[in-house]
C-alpha cells in the first residue's frame, strides 16, 4: 500500500532521471484476464489518451479482451483527470454507476490517472468508496499487472500511488487507437508550477525522452504507414532542457520532420519557452502543420504575474505576431481562464483586448477552479460565481465570432484533409482535419478513412467546416 503525498510530489531535485527498459509481465499474471473483458474509460487530455494506450496493451498482455459495454465487462479502469472540479465530478458520478452495477455482478473497478495522484481523492476512495478494487498513479502504470493481481488475491482494496519526480519507462507495450495517426510522448511532467495548476503535482518533473528513442518510434510509425504524429508533452518546447547532452525542441522537430511522415503536430507549447528557431523550423517544413496551441490564460499583466506565467501581455503579443508573420497561414488557438482570484473588470478587459488582437482560430475557455494543494487555492477570492459566469459568456461570444470569421476564409477553397473517421454528428458522413486542425465533415465512403484527400469547403460554421471530396 502506498498513498500519494503532495509534499513529495512538489519536490524537484537535480538527480538524473532513470530510464527503465525492463518491462515484463510475470508468466503467471499473463493468464489473469483469460475469458474476461475490460473497459478503459479515459478522461482529460491527450496525455491520458496516450497512457490508456499503454494500459489497454498491458491488460491484453494479461489475457483480457476489450469491450465497449460496461455491463458486459469484468474489469473497468477509469483513467482520470484532475484539472478542474467538473472533471472530478464526472469521475465520482461514474463511480456511483459502477457501484450500482457491481451490486448485481462480479466487477473489478480500478482508478488511475491524475486524480489518483491527489491525497484528497485517494483518502475519499479509501474511506467512502471501498468497492473500488485498486488505485494506481501516473508514475506506476507499469506496475498495473502486480497491483491488479494483489487486488484479486488479497480481496481488499489495493492502493499503489507513487508520488515522485518520475522516471521514464520506455518499453511498456502499446495498443494504438488509430492505424494512421499516433501520439508520441517526447517529455513528461511540468516544472512551471503555474499557481492554479495541479499538473506539476500529478505528473512529476519535466523529463525528456532521449531523442534517439523518439526518432526510432517515429521511423517505425512511418514504416507502418502512419500519416500523422503528434509530439506530446505538457510543455513540449521545454524539450531537452533537463538533459545536458540533449538537442533542443527545434532540433527535434527538424529531425522528426525529416523522417518524412506526412503530418507532424505538437502540443502543448508554453509561450515562455517558444524560441525564434522553433518558429523558423515550423515555417520551413511543409510537413510540420501550421497550427500552434498557445495558451494565454489571462491578458492582464497583474493576473499573469499572480498565475506565475512568466510573460507579460506585450511579450505574448510579440510572440503571437511573430508567428503570424513568419508562418504562412498559421492557425493559433489558446486556453483562457476567467475568474482567477480577485480578477477585476479591468483585468478581464485586458484579456478581451488580447482576444480582439489575436482573433484566435479557437479557444478553450474555463472558469478558474481551485485545486487543493496549489498556491492559488489559498488565495482569498472576492469575485462571485455569477460575475465569473458572465465573463465566460462574454468571452465565448467574442471567441466564437472570431473562430467563425477565420473559418469563413475557407469557403470555396480546396484543402487537404486527413480523414479520421465517421462524423459524430452524422453517421453517414466522415470527418477529418485540415493542416490547420479545423474539423471538416465530408460525404464519402469509409475507404477514405486514413487518407489525406483534397476537400472543397462548402460551408463554414464556428466549430466546423463542411466539404466535398474533390
Ligand atoms: N482552473 C481552471 N482552468 C485550469 N486549467 C488548468 N488549471 C486550471 C484550473 N485550476 C486550464 C488551463 C490549461 C488547460 C489545460 O486547463 O487553461 O491550459
Ligand atoms: Fe499547468 Fe502551467 Fe504546467 Fe501548463 S505550464 S501544465 S498550466 S503548470
């Protein structure tokens, strides 16, 4: 039994990061899942989606078969997100449903991901949700076979969550969700400690994978016929800074682009670490997609300082303008938080000013949500929820206006689209993404899935485009 500890999770030292390459499942554990079915439900960001690809592969190596229906499954694992309160609520809502199902059949329930790294969550699971059979954290996914085995053998709740700065585990098996687009982790963790954010506590310190391991993975994906890779990290442009001998993110992007895969993407970028060299590399290579997600969080210098974001409005706008100027046709999206403790109307107006300047292609907007253990959660806050909701509403109206305006520019143009699957809104249609990461719904046969096709845009809305395959 090991429970999470926020004090340990906050620590950062200069020790070298261990690279572990000896993942193995004991032969007697490989039969645990025989004739059993599993469901993994993933909440939150791409990092979790990518982790779930490891979790699924581990389970399948233990004999479990995947299924889509919880009612039919023998094992459900919730891979959770801790970024805001509503992410928590969704998971606890789901646990309630699972508890009910478990009353009428055998069901193993596991919880992992960022919520598993939180002291408050784990103590609540241990005291009030005893039907949860096992909990493991983001640092010990490779321990899943042992954790699951102990939960089954001991017939009591098994909690194994390591709060540490983190290792790099290279050889966990993977079952990729897609045959043509792949997530590739390039680094883990975050050292930025923005004052509102729980991620540096749940994901450990910034640690880069060796570039040779990344290159090898991308080359293999190219050989397998993958069309797109997305380089993943909480803070991708800090790549290599934690490893003296390592190359920079701009150099890594260059090497990845030169492998010749059709589309290279990366998320998420922190403005503070974005160099001119990176901008030049993105501009230079046709297969690095002209799309950048550049979180703003707030436009007010006062709030940015309280958030610990390390840039001013002016510095952000200079970077933004440089990107627009040097990367032809680049689309830029952002994240914005409203209602940070004591955000005044003037502060909020500064955010709107930036949005008016940047005319973003899209923005994810959030009301600030206090996360226990973070510095901002201790700040007194005299702004009421109604004011925060009004601000969010006002911001969204402006954000939507500009995303619609940007989308209108695509009308009647023919653009390459990677067809990714069947449209969620209309099962008779397909959907895909432009190089600038615009969602497009198109008519067409399923054989086009996984292909990059030319699409003529026939209609443009705020959140998607419609088009016809040429
Ligand atoms: N409250 C609201 N939004 C948050 N984010 C991160 N932490 C919080 C929080 N405590 C947002 C940021 C980040 C995105 C992934 O989630 O905008 O960029
Ligand atoms: Fe959180 Fe800031 Fe790190 Fe992003 S950069 S994960 S917002 S601490």
